[in-house]
C-alpha cells in the first residue's frame, strides 16, 4: 500500500486542485511572457504569476506531506516566505536596471545624432545664425571671415 492509497479523499482532492491551479497560473504567466511585446510588459506577467503559482504548489505540498506523515509539515512556509519576499524585489530591480539602461542609451543616441547642437537650434529657430562676413564686429579682432574657420 502506497502513501497515495492511505491518503483521505479530501486531502487528495485539495492537493490535486492546488497543484493544477498552480500549474495553470504558471502556464498563464509563461504564455504572457511569450505573447507580450515590450520588456516591461513581459516582466510584469511572470512577476505576478510566479508568486501565486508557487504559493499554490507549496500549499499542495504542505497538505500532502502533512496528511501522509501524520504530522504538521511547515518547511514550505519558509520557502513561500522566501519566494514572496524575493520575487517582487528581483523583478523591480530588473525593471529599474532596464529603465536605467534605456535612459542611458537614449542620452548616448541623442548626443551622437546631433553633431552640431548649435546648428540644430538655428534650424529650429531658437537661435539666430551668426554673420560670417569680413566686416562683422564679432570676428574683426581675429581677422577671420567665419567663426569656425
């Protein structure tokens, strides 16, 4: 006779339901990871479903081992507490790192895409262009005909 044969029907039903529920929740998170488009959407689904799916599986494990060993088994509570504390924090840190990386990349790209910031301001009309003829009082003391020559 195995441990499953000696298990009461209510415990088997509860453990089975929680295992199936935890598996489905984790599967939904995986499908969300595959179907969503941006990194921030992709990280959100698994961050939520990992904690809920893991919680259901750990409670099912607690029910099974408590009934089969005829004593209270609470090791899974420590595992659940660890997962509940670390999974959201790790997800938040990964999202912050990605946000920092995106901000840094956009600053580098914007600095490289505008070789002459003054010229961009002139084109937008925010800055008046400098005169570059020989009689300009700005360049008269240097003897140059343009400010960049």
